[in-house]
């Protein structure tokens, strides 16, 4: 009987794309000490050693499957203009999966639907990097592994709020917001296996005036 899940969510992001987002969207904020490190530092590390992390994809970008693949259990993105609300929903989406009913291609297609269509900013590598490789996904399906998530809180990091207070026009080019979300992921697998762990992630979310929000990338952890 399996003693632990085969996969838990990890944070993997494209340094080059995050640098681009930081440079273009938040250039005026660089005077705030440490702010540039949001997009150039190390990614979030796994919370504990209780379960093995899935192997990460290679450095080459994985393209999203065609829409005809379907999206399985992945929910459609909400039509909201509030970055905090969108980030909360996106975190639940990223921390949830069901290998019993959803193929890997469907998982990727569903996640891609949440992304901004402005390719100048979209960091698909950081999002697709949350999905394990095909072999491990197959093992997860054999193990009937699935996960649900609940969000406890979402906020703009203090450095982000301070920088915007000092220069309110900072986001008027791309309208990308940094949002930190905390919550809990609950996992289950066949033969009654289950487990849970606290989760935290910082997302870059684009919310242009008059448009629905969209996901840009997963960013490194930052000060609250």
C-alpha cells in the first residue's frame, strides 16, 4: 500500500521571463530595496521532506496542448477584475489536480487558459513547471492520486504596496500586480492514503482596466 503521494506541487519559474516582467512592468519600483529580487531570486522551496517532489521539466519551454485536449477537472478562470480575487482562485487551481479523471495534456490545457495572452509578459514555463513529467503523471493516475486546495489569505506584499504608494503610476504600462497567497493542499490516493500541507506562493497577475484578470507567472517568495 502506498505510504506517501508520488507528487506534490513545487514552484519552478523562468528566471529570464521574470526578469522581463520585473524590468518592464516594475522598473520604477527598483528603488525599493530588494524589490528586484522578487523576479531574479530563487524560487519557493518545498515546505517539508514528507513527500518527494516531482521531477521538474527540462529548461526548454513546454507548449500548451491544443484546446481540443479538453481541460478535465481544471476549472475555467473566473471573470473578475480584482487581482486579489483572481490570485486566490489561481492558487486553488495550481494546488489542485485529479489524475483519476484528467490527463496530463488536459491539466496543461486547463492551466494555460488562465494565462495572459500578452506573450510579452506571459511566463508559461513557471506555470507548466507545476505539472510532473508524463511518466510520473501516469504513475499518479495508477495510484488514483488527487488533490484539493483551500485558500486562507491573499495580500499585496508590503514592499509592493510601499512602492506603489511612492509612485502610483508604476503599473500603468502592463497592470501586473504581485499577490502572495497562503492556504492548504489536501492530497489523497488509493487504499485510503491521504495527507495535507500548508502552501504559500506569490503570483504575478495582470488586471488591465475594463478587462478580466489573467495569470502572468509564479514569482519567488517575498517579504509579507
